[in-house]
C-alpha cells in the first residue's frame, strides 16, 4: 500500500513539473527565409529553392530547450557554377542574432548572401545548445538569371 501511494505521488509530481514546460530536448531550426522574414521566401530544409531576386541576408529562426541556452551559432555556404564547376566557399565569422518578440523565437541573420546568377549556393546553419546538442539546417538557393 505504501508503495502504491508513493507511485501515485511520483506520477502527480512529474505531471505538475512537466505540464507547463516544453518536452523539447534538442535545438530546432524552425524556419529559414531568403531575406527578412517579413518579406522573404521560405527555404525548406534539404531542398533547392529557385529565386528571381538577390537578397543580402538569410534569416533563420530557432529554439533550444527551456533548460539550456545557446552556446554557438554558425553558418557557411558553398557556391558552384554548374556550367564550369568553379566555386567558392564562405564561412560567416560575424553573425547577428537576437530574439523576435512578435514571433517569440530566437533568430540569426546570415549576411552577405548576394549570389551570382545561375550558381547553386548551399547554405548551412548550425545551432548548438549548452548540452552540446546541435541542430543543422541545409538548403540550396539558385538565383535564376
């Protein structure tokens, strides 16, 4: 009988503890935009997106578990000319990031992102939390000429 009461108490305690908190344990990159989120084109993870206008930035929204914090945010791109095979890579060393109160989400701005028309540019954004758990977003943008 004592064990049964203790088990019920433990279940109640755990349900109260977790009821208002997120069960998320890993970082998540929730959405990425070609340009500012208010005007940008959504860039799905793992897809090629064809665009008709250059942008100076990519905006990526992300979240981490309530019990940790962001320890690192990084971004890079690899651009290739499909016709010649020539290419270039960029590692972004200075990233702006903050909190968007209207979306209630953290974000990072990757800039500059001006591309050569016709080139395939694959962008990678990584978010690492205080537990060394990482979320990675990868998408390709092709600026049509």
